[in-house]
């Protein structure tokens, strides 16, 4: 979705903010204890992958349903 006269893209902004938050969280935990930062990074990337797969499957399901309905 484009917002404003410069065409600010909210979807890209959301992804960038999410990646920045991921990076800051992992680095912050890594400053306390490096292996914990790596475990946190792995867990967050697994969660991201699961959400992306779920979104892709939902999009495919919706496309098939719309094709079937009409």
C-alpha cells in the first residue's frame, strides 16, 4: 500500500523494521552472551520461515478457491 506523495510503501517498511528489530535483538543478546545470541537468531529465523511458508500456503489456497468459485 502506497502512502503519501512519495509513495511510501508500508509493506517494505514493515519488513525493514522487522529486520532491524531482529538485528538489534540478536546483537543485544549477543553482547551479553554470544551463544545465546546465535540461538536467538536461529529461533527467530525459524519463526520467520514458518510464517512465510504459512502466508504462501494461504495465498495459494485463496487463489485456488477463487479459481474454483468463478
